[in-house]
């Protein structure tokens, strides 16, 4: 293994260790000693990569943002219909929040009053939603009278609210919950000509890791709006 590869492995281990601690204890309570110990390196090795804890937090949020942007690119690259891409992206985000501690920590850091970094995962998510809603409007896929800003607000309030609830009960952000949300919302916001082509349960194949237990909406997984 080269020196550069060892350095990259150490940095990634530090980011992952920090993410676990930020998610579990918050930014303020996580210490640099705990972060370095969790990565199996010395405090000096940590400072070789990061000058302070804020820089570590910035690296966690940046890594989370990269994961989100990859998911957004995957969702948008295979669909002509931007509304379906938005549905799929919400399911992909749920899967990331269940499987990736860095993404969970990134969202938690983005609303931490004690920290201000150059990256905010909530703002990054909002931009993804805004872009897809604007594209849906250009495609004439939105129902008449549906305001883009109101649709963005509804999607943001629901998804970020579920993310917060999911911290204490992972079942809140299940595939069923998101499917139920879209079953309720799509008939209201989608144009009739587009509605029959939309699948509220998502069209991706990577959502199996998200819990399927019954949720407040408890819809049928394969049901489509009419």
C-alpha cells in the first residue's frame, strides 16, 4: 500500500469515527481524543489531516453531500419524468439514512446550533428537490395551480421531519411510510396525463435495505395512485 493510500484510509477512518460520534453524542460532546481512538490512530495523526474538530465536521458533511449528489445523479439519469425522479430520490435518501452513518451525521450536523460549516446537507437536499420540481414544471407534469415553492416546502417538511423522527425510531423512515406519503401527495400535485406513469413506491432496486414494517400510512407497497 502506498503512502497516499494509507493516508486516504486513515482520513476515511477518522471521518467515519467522527460521524458515529457526532450522530451518537452530538458535535459538542464528541471529543478529538474519542474520534482518533475510534479510528485507531493517534491524536497527532488526526491533526495531520484536520486542524480542529470543525474541520472534521466539515469533512463529514462533505462526504454526506457527495453521497446525496450521487443518489440524485442516479435518480435523474434514468428518468424523463422529473416527478418520478423525485420520488425515487426520496426513497434513495431513506436508504442512505438507514445504511450510512456519515449521511445521518451530516443531516444532524446541518441543524446543530453550535456549528456552522460551508456545507449544509439540508440545503443540499433542498436544492435537489427544487431542481427536480422546477424540471417537472418545465415538463408540464404538475397539476394546474400547483406552486413550485409550496410543493418544495411540503416535500422538505415531510422528508426532513421523517429524518428527525427516524433518529429515535428507524421505522419512521420506512419504504412504506414514504410510499404512503407519495400516494397521498401525487394525485394532488401531478398532472392527470403524468399520474398514471408515476410509481409512489419508487422504481429503484436499492430500497430493500429500508425497513418494510407497518407505518402510520401503512399503504400497499405496489399500489399506484389513480
